[in-house]
């Protein structure tokens, strides 16, 4: 079963957005997206908080996350996180199907 990890990176003076820019331009984002077991790696910007960035990170299973954490790329992520002095909040989920009675609220 997939595991979804929401990571909220928060900084000051646009640091979180600078972090995303460097992650993207350095090729780290593309590298992570191509790792075995990665199903999603996307950044979002909350409309009401310009100092926070949300990363939605989805992995095939815990083993894929563990492999990712053991790679040198994690050291680069930590280095950039420290460079931009970002704090983090993390939420972890296992997705499930939307109940049938909620389907009527979804517009396709």
C-alpha cells in the first residue's frame, strides 16, 4: 500500500521558495521522481502563507522510503534545508478509496 508524506517547509523572507527553486534547478527533484518506488513528488504553495511550501511525496511502500533515505540525495536535501534555515512539519497517510456516498460531491 502506498504511503503519502506531506512535508511543510517554512522559512523567512522567501527561503522556502528559494529551496524549491534550487531543488528543481539542481536536478534533485527529477532524480527523486525517478527513484524506484516514488509515485509522486510535487511542491505546492499555500495561498494564505507565502513563507511555507508543501511537498506531497508518495511512495510505493516503506521499503522505497527507506531506500530513498539511505541515498546520498538525502544529504543534499538536508544541506539545502539547512542552507535556507527551514523548519518542517510532517504528516503521513496511507490513502484509501473515497467512500461511495462521498462520490456524489466529486465533479469530474
